[in-house]
């Protein structure tokens, strides 16, 4: 039992050292969000061990993630915009082909990353197909440019403005 505790502590320490600073931009350190991040802050080193211990002793991380408290947000560790950006970048070829067709698994995944309900997938597909020339005007269009254009199109759509909590223009 003592070996298990020592191994666990070393594993936590190693992971904190290895990942040092990666979560600082999120407002909490490597131990994650929760009561520990609120009490001990986001500074690296031993404070992250204390934050980790506090989070797990009081189960505050689970509650914080569930209710959006204690430096936790509903979108988790990676912002949804960044997730869409990475997804579009990694799948750009198949995504643009499916956008031109107005349907496909990759396109459905993108719609899900925008928070569009499944029942709105046909409308999402129709929108990107009809506005494809605007979304991807040429072969030099970057995934980030396509997503910016899609954000604007979704905001202007009466049916799809609720995707990703985009507010329709006044």
C-alpha cells in the first residue's frame, strides 16, 4: 500500500513537471480547475500538487465542471473555438468536399462542434452547400478563414443562429 502511494505521488509530480505551464492560460494550473486552483492558484511546482490534492479530497473538480464554478467552464479544457479550428485544419480536404455536397460525416461533426442539434443537420448542410463559394472562395482559403465566414453565415441564419450560441444580428 505504501508503494502504491509513493508511486502515485511520483506519477502526479512527474506529470506536473512534464506538463508545466500548459494549462496556465486557462486560469488554472496543471492540476486542473476546482477548489485547488482557487486556493493555490496556477503557479507551477509544489502548489500544483497541493491543488491536485485539494481538488480530489473535496471532489471539487467534478462539481466545478458540472456547474461551471471554481475556475471550471462548461467547455472543458480546450475552448470550443480551438476545437473547431483544429478539427477544420486536420480534416480540411474532406470537410470542403462534404461542404460542397451539403452532407457527410465530417460535416456533421463540424455541426456538432458548433453545437447544432441533430435535427438541424439538414439545414446546416444546405447552408454550407448554398454558401460554399462564399465560405471557400478559392484553393488558398485557410481553414480559419472558412470558419470565420461560417461564423458570420450562422449568425445571419434564422434557423441556425442558435448554433454555438451565436446571436443573430439586430
